[in-house]
C-alpha cells in the first residue's frame, strides 16, 4: 500500500520533470543545444509568481506568459547566440553551448538567491489545495492532478507548434539543415530567437504551476533540470512523448525508491535506468520515426 501511494506521489513529481523536459526538448530540437538554463528559468519564473501574491492566479499566469517570451529571447541573446556563428555549429553534440547554458543556470540561481532569498515560496493556486481519496487509504492531491493536466496542455501545445504549424515547419527546417533553410528564404537567426521566446513562455508556464503545487526555491534549479534531463535521455528528445514518458518514469522511480531506501538509493536507481536505456536504445524509448542508421 505504501508503494502504491508513493507511485501516485511520483506521478506529480514526474509530471514536473516532464514539463521541464518538454521545454528542454523543444529548444534541443531547434538549436541542437542541451540547455541547462531551463531549470534556472523555471525556478526564477516560479519565484516571480510567488512574489505576485496580490494578483489573482489567472491574471498572474497571463502576465507571466507575456513576460516569458522576451526573457527567453534575452537568454538566447546573452548566452547561445554567438555559438551560431562558429564553424561546426549544428553538430549533434556542442560542448561549448552546453557549458554556456550551465554557467547561465548557475547565474540564474544566484540571481534567485539575491532577489528572493533561499526560503521555499508558494504561489496562490488556481485550484484550491485538496486531498482526494481514491479508496483503500490511497490519496491524490489536486496539485498532482493540476501537474498532470499541465503536462497534457504543454505537450499538446508543443505538438501543435512543432508538427502542425507553419512556424513549426520553419523551426524544424532550421534544425534539420540550416544552410538549406536559409537558401529557402527562412531567417535562421530569427528562428533561433523565436524558439527561445517560445521556450521562455513554456518555462514561465511551468514555473507558475510548480510554484503553486510544490513550491520553489533557488536550491531547486539543478535538482529539477537533472531529473528532467534524465527523463529526456530515457524517453528521447525527438518526439513529444519522449520527455513526458521519461519524466514520469524518473519521477515515479524517485518517489517509490526514496520511500523505502532514501534519496541516495533513489539517485542510484535513476542512474541505473539511464545507463540501461543508453545501452539498449541510445536515442531513447521514442526515437524519431524518420531516423535511419546507414552502414
């Protein structure tokens, strides 16, 4: 029974990892850079949401979504824009770009401490916090349900933008072959700013939801992004389902194992899951169906 309750608790944690993983996967597909700054943006957005206690939840969310776009574009301007002009940019692994985003995540964490301190903060919830009984002593909170609903909404929104819109086709064209896209009339540099603006909107959405449900503190930056990236490795970043399923797997594993063996054991199990997936399916559980191995 205890394990079953831990599983339900893990769904909420996994949903948070899935949301952050969606944001990281979105920009990864377009820029080919694994962006560790995502965790910092999410936490800073959550801290901002918690500081806007005088605003009703829905107007606060709208304000944050509007603010997310310029913040995302600014992140690109001060961190990864210069990488686009370097020889060899666009390769699958760009260590320089990754290191820049790690440095930015650290800077955002420091900014969070400077502006808001280290206390755990909560935002006024859209849905009043309640605990619902599922029978047999098993409960689920409205916060967990809100996180799951946010995953569905975030995943659907990302799918519509990337797979069913003209903007998405342009973004994917830049990701597949920037030179060909430029020759076709696509403004490659503009698409990078657009991708990061959308990233900012998604991160501010996630930050608001996480501040409502689990609370935020600058200490969360790297714990959140590591869990999300573990999920991204397990699920794969080529399809929308990848970071969602991977995030849920990591969150559930952490909650279930942590309930019995503690946080250290949970981390070991998470690492084990990642290593097994890397050995068996290096591109994750949901690789791009158009990918082919030649040779």
